[in-house]
């Protein structure tokens, strides 16, 4: 098994060191991981609800820590170096500069906030209509990210749903099926991958991001580049439910999972 979405203390919301996260992953039977700490440079002028930080300030220490952890676990666990890059479409120039940096194996493209809005986590939703509109814009922003071609996979499609549920609004992306289809077609046509993020199984929503029907749609339309991510932020979450993600891949008809090295996909039989 592989886990290609993982945070450490290099993320503002990460709570465990790289070495501790790597150890927890081996204990869950994972063989290849990728650290993907948050990079929010593209959202520097967006009202996120938290400090975006500056990747350039931590970059050297970040890559050094990954290299050190890689040495520590050599022969037991493969470790790739990635980032979770927020808001690529909000600042394409900055995104292009960051994704061109040496040393990156993998880039996750994430929409955590729509343009001009706070992170979905911080929005005090007031109506279903508001949620539905935000979801449509969210999908359109994911399409922009796919079109940019700057990331290897688009992350956790459906991320806002759990945030909305937490405020009492239960929605599904099927309220915008046509836009979902447009997004999935865009990924397939451009050869941009999809992430199957299983962190929702430890949240109230108890579903993957994306849900099974979107995963199946991606496969049906010819999508092959798929990574699995626990999105763990501490040792209790590292690699958690990745086994369930792999079962979902098989059920959806995937024969391979994807890992990335030096931004190139490699396909591993499952
Ligand atoms: Zn994310
Ligand atoms: Zn994440």
C-alpha cells in the first residue's frame, strides 16, 4: 500500500514529526509514502482564515528533513518529497515557480477556499442555496486547476461537503453532476491525476473524497492516474483507512495505483 498525502510539523496543522509519521505508516503496512505539507504561497492575498506562511522560508529545512527521514527508513519504506499546493489558480505565476523547484517528486493541487473566500472549514454556512453555490464555484475552481497542468493530482474532490455537514447542511456533489463530469473529463483529457482521499472516513461525513460514483466515473472515462492519501496530520491518522481506499480502487475497476518520483508517474499493480 502507498500513502501519497501526509502532513508533518512542517504544516501549521501538522502534529507529528516526519520520523514519527513514517514509523506509524510502516506499522500500518504501507510501503511508499509521500510527505505533502501545505504550501499556501498562491493564497497569500486570500482571506483564508489562517496565516498562509512562506514555503521559501522553510524549503531547505523541509527537503533536508525528508532526506534524513528517507535515510532512517531505507529498505523499509520508500519516501517521496511532495507538497500540497493550495490555490494554484489564484496565482498561476507563483504556482509555476514553486512547482518548478528542484527536489519535488509530487504536487497535489488543492482547493481549500474559493477565490476571495475563507477556507471552507471556517465559513459559517447559513443555507443550502449558499452551500450549493459555493460547491459549484468549488468545482469550477478545480477545473481551473486541472487546466493549469501544474499539479500531478487534484486533491480531495468534495472537501467542502464535510465542512458543510458540520454546520448542519448535508449535500452531495450530485447537485452539480454536469460540472463534476466536466471536471473529471478535464482530468482525463489533460492527463492530470485524481487523488482518492480517505480522511473523510475519520470524519462525520464517513465517505471518501471523492465519493465512489466520481471515482467510478473517472475510471469509466479512461482515468488511470490515481493516488491514495490518508491526509494524516498526526501518528493516529498516518495511513489510516488507506486499506479501505485500495479496496475502493479495486471495486471501481482500477488495476494500478500511482506513485510519483521526480514528478513522473509510476504504476504499481494492486
Ligand atoms: Zn487539503
Ligand atoms: Zn492535506
